[in-house]
C-alpha cells in the first residue's frame, strides 16, 4: 500500500519552480543545434588517443572493442535516463537542478563546485592545450618546451610556466569565451560549423582506415586472434588481463579512458533555458547525440584494427593511434592531416564546453550559491560574468606544471586533476540517475513528457555498471580516485559559507 505522503501529495511551489520554463533567456537552440552541442562536447581528442592505453591495459582486440562497447552502453543508458529529468525540469543548470530537486541543495552544489573547480574548467584547459599541441605540427613555434616564461618552481614537484603552447591554449579560451559573451547566436554558429566538420573528419578517418588502409596483416593479427591476450600491462604487480579476474579488472580500469572520451554529453542539460521546446528536444538530442558518437567511436576502433596490428595500436608513438592509421593510408602526410582534424575537433569541443558550463553557474548563483554576478544576463541575454569567471579559472589551470625531479620532465596539473575527478564525475552520474527513482516516489504527479526508457531496468543497469567500475577504481587506482573524492568533500564547508551568505542577503 502507498504511504499517505504519496497518495495525498499535491504539486508544491518547489515543483512548479523546478518544472517551469525559464523566460529570461533567448530560446535559440533547435533540435539540430542541441544535438550538435551533445556531439560537439563529446568528441574532443580522446578517441584519437586513448585506444592505445586501453589496448595495453586490456591486451586483446576483441576485449578492447568490448571495453568501448561497455562505455557506449553506459553512456546511452545514462542519456536515456537523464531525458526524463530534462523533460520534467527543463531549467538552466541541468544536472545541478536535478540533484538539488531530487536530494537537497548541498548535492547540487557539490556537483556545481566540482564542475567549476575541475570537471568543466579542467577539461576546457586540457582541450585548449590539446588544440595548441596539434597546432604545433603545422607551426613548430608552438611547443610545450618553447617558453615565453620559463618554469618557476614553486616546490620540488610543481612549477608555473608559459610556453607558446600554453599561450595558444589561453588565447583559445579567451577567444571562445568572448564570442560566447556576444550572444547565443555566435556560440551556436561556431558549434554547428565545427561539430559538422569534425563529424565529417571522423567519418573520413573511418572510411580511410576501413577501405583504403585495410591491411591483410593487421586483419589477420587482430580479427584472426580476436580474443587472444598479448602484451597486456600489469594493473598491479602480478595482475593483468591474462587471467579471467584480471580481464574483468582491466575492463573496469580501462573505462577511465573510454568514458572520459565519451563524457560531457550532459552539457546540453545546462542550456535547457535556451532550447526550443526543451521537453521534447533535450531528451531527443541526448539520445541521438550519444548514439551517434558511440557508433562513430566503435567504427573508428574497427578502422584502427583494420589498418594496424595490435602491437602497433598498443605502441603508437605518443599514443596517437589515429595518426598512425592515417600514416598507413597517406604515408608521410598522416601527422599533418590528423593535426588539422584534431584542431577542428578540439576547437568545437571547447566552444561547446564553454557555452554550456556557464549556465550551470548561473543556476547556482540564482540560488545564492555562487558569485552573484554569474547569475546576471548581459544585453545579449547570456551569463557573461559566468563565462568570464569560467574562462579565467580555465586559463589559470593551463599555467601550473607538474615536475618529476628524477627525469626532469614537466607535465600539466590539469591532467592530474582530471584523473582525480573521473571517478567523482561517475558518482554524480549515479546520484543523478538515482534521482529518477527518488522523484518517481516523491513527485509522482509531476508532469513527465518523456519517461526513462526501460524504467526501472535500464536506469538500474547504469547504476550497477557504474558502481562496479567505481568499486574497482577505488581499490586498484586509489592514487587517482580518493583525491577526487577529497576535492568534492572540500566543497562542503564552501556550501555552508555560501548558504549562510544567501540567508543574509535579501
């Protein structure tokens, strides 16, 4: 029997506030535009690189494809589940709003805090420097060891610097932040052009690998020994994919690469206030966009395996599997062609991330949980100060370097931070999908124009799969998972500070 709280509940002001439509924004994103935000935010540089590390971790072509398939199933099932929340609460801020409404404001804040501190800003920084690195293939002056300001060591392990690559990365962030402050129209045009172009470039790479670069030696090595484990690296000493248990662990650990490459699909939910007919178009764009990208990712990996032997995939120079594939198709020109393709891809990806992220901070600021200026729209009806704050912090994250005294090698701090929050981001995805279940109980009469596909089995499938991966990561990758949890928890005292300030404000 249902509890009295459920059977007698009526719609409350909170329901109305969460489910109503924003009126302060310009609704300029149609279904195609929304799908381009999903696709463009997902496709960065990961698909061109991470297969090498996955191949070393998993150790066989067939199981590497299974690893990508797992990431694809999890991504699409999550998107199909998010569609219910997006249709139910089509408000600017997306996932922040869902967590706030399903659980409490602190959960929404902790997500927004982590999003601003690392997830969104760190990814913007990483993608911008990725753009700069590949620009260096065309313009050798742009390089991470060509310094405008040489490294200033803060500690034995950290430094600050400004290389020409870092400079170009900061300049890209500044340019795309500025264009997005000019209005949604500018961001939409850039997103559509560059996402369409990079989708075409990825399709061209797939066709080149499958039809032109197809190698009988690679096909025999990969598809003739599809499930044979070879060259697998140890996950921990004495454990690799050669055993059944080791293979299970390897598949889970490898998801940090594939899931990260397929991440940011949820960014369209942040822009719900600017989507036309959001109750229809956001769920549909989530389904279409994620399915399209996952399909392309699987085909890209088939192209790699049709062109390169498995050892060549595992040991591609600097993990640039796509470049190695094009070098087979166009000897001597592969690096340049791939550099242009990745520059297009990363440019469009950063634009989507910059456009969407500020809308989450806008929703937080309207709740009194972020800088008040981030909750204001400019004359172009976009959250300009939110864009600027995000751009400044992203640019700052480009500058710190990690330093290994033993080798003298420099890394990038944002890379470490992103490693830390992959697991944290997965926790928030699980919580958000749990919110589908919770809101079915607490708000049974709320309008749900779209209901999660396959509920409750499909959302439960994601939760079980993601929690399994999280459990493995916390056990076998503690150096990158526990710090991510610490970053999230650092937001707790910040939340109480913002909340106290909000109570003091009129």
